[in-house]
């Protein structure tokens, strides 16, 4: 299943933007966000945004698209099995923000800081998080503030220590490719995700 217009209960993809090429099948390919007729019926705040991602490049393209709408102060939860594409999406987001270095999951260090001129981006991977005391000792709590954007892989492992998300991204593995569901959960998060629907 790789077509967004399959009967999968999901809203169609939004119209493309900028350099998007109309391929007509509602699939994000590379840097192109492809319009899928008919026009999206639910573009209001709080609507989940869904996209079929045939390959790694498409996952990065969704990350880049998120980079254009997210703001400092938000916490983004990235959920999905091992290999679902959480780090790949983060990589695309960071590239779009201008970071040219290596991006890998901070599985052992738990968090990686990417400083930008006006905000810090913290990329958490809590897969191996077990020591609750480490949360306070390492000062993780302070990382969630108005001037930081936090992306969290394996948020389930953070338990009650982790502040709730403004935006949640769920990545599901398909036979080939992935499907992503993006939802704003707070007012600020909903406002950002609503912008994903704007052509
Ligand atoms: N949409 C996609 N279709 C197929 N493979 C993908 C897609 N997105 C990412 N991948 C691949 O899946 C693998 C695991 O990705 P990764 O981002 O490390 O997953 P996670 O962080 O969720 O464990 C990588 O080899 C990546 O290239
Ligand atoms: Mg990862």
C-alpha cells in the first residue's frame, strides 16, 4: 500500500509547495510534496496530517517540511518501532535548518545538542533510558524551555519525567516505505501543524 488515495481512512495530502512537482499520487517523493486531489477537506487546527513516505528521502523531506513550521518552545515526540525513520526525519529537519554535519541517534548519550543562532535543538533518544535520577542530574528538565526545540525518540521510555508533547509524529513501517501521522496536541502545536496544510 503506497498510495495516499487508498481507502485508508486518512485525509489526503495537502497541496505541494514551492518546487513541488505534481505527480498526482499523493506521495511525498524526495524534496517534493505532491498535491493529491481533491483538496484537503480538514485543514483546521488539530487535524492530523498524514503522508506516505516511499523512501528515506521522503522521510527527510517530511522533516524538512516540519522544520519550516515548528517553533522554539515546542516538544515533538517521535514514535515508531526501531527502524521506523525517527532519526531520518530528524536528519531532514536539521538539514533544512542548515546543519550540515552528521546526525545519528544519541542512543548512548541520550541527547544531542544542535545550537542554532536563536534557539537550541535537543535531539533525545530515550531507548536506553533507565536511570530516573539521571533526568534531574543531567538537567534534562531545563532543556524543555521557550528557547529550545526538543525532538524525542522513544518518549514512552521517559515516563512521567518527560513533559507532554506539543506535536506527535507516529511513523509506521509498511511493506515498502513508511506512513507518517503528525498531530498537534497543544494550542501551539496545533497552530504549527495547521500550517503543514497550507499550500
Ligand atoms: N520512508 C522510508 N522508507 C524506507 N526506508 C526508510 C524510510 N525512512 C527511513 N528509512 C530507513 O530506515 C532505516 C532506519 O531509519 P532510522 O531513522 O534510523 O529509524 P529509527 O530512528 O526510527 O530507529 C534507515 O536505513 C533509513 O534509511
Ligand atoms: Mg533513531
